[in-house]
C-alpha cells in the first residue's frame, strides 16, 4: 500500500493505451505500421481501413533494417552485432496540402552478442529484438502524433 502511494506521488503511471488525440486514423502498411495498428486497437483512436474515413493518415514511407559488427574479439571473431531499424513517416490530414508531420525519421538500436555455438538461437534472439524495436518505434511515433495533435496542428 505504501509502495503504491509513493509511486503515485512521484508521478509514475503505467503506460496504458496510447492517446493520439485523434478520433480516427488510417495506418497503411506492414512492419511498424502493423504494430501501431495493434497498439491503437484497444484505445480511443479507431483505426480505419479507408483513408477517406480517417481524420488523419499516418504513412510509413520507409522501414530499413541493418545489422553491423559492433565488437570484435582479440582473435578477430565477431563478439557483438548492432541491430537497427530506421523508419521514415509522415502524418497527413485530408484537405491540407502540407503534411502535419513532414517526413520524419525515427531510429532504434540494440546490441546482441554472437555465439558460433548457437547460431539458430541467436537468429531467433535477433528476430525478437527487431520485433521489440518495432514496438518501441510504434510507440515513439504515436507519442509524436499525440504531441502534434495536442498543440492543435491537426
């Protein structure tokens, strides 16, 4: 009980459903776009399939994955890889010539150790990290949309 009181006093609150400040939103595409649609499924913003029915359209312009060597051992073997996802997105409103959010880039990076003894397990771990980065980027984009809509730009 005391812990709950302390946490509420410091301003801590659970993430909950993302609030975008929009009634309807169209989010076409796969990858991060799919994660955004999932995140909005239980919230107050209704995801619509037709852009004409939407208050705004959130477009994922590009989503690229990368994997680079991050650390090498003294023997010259790969010890760690850096995984990354870069997403370019924009938010448009029907009837407005210019986007509310012009083409903007969001990035996520993770470090994963490599093991020659368990390459299949490490590949599965990489896929989980990519999925986690997509979730993070989806939340980051929704926070950006919410900030813009709270400022009255939409």
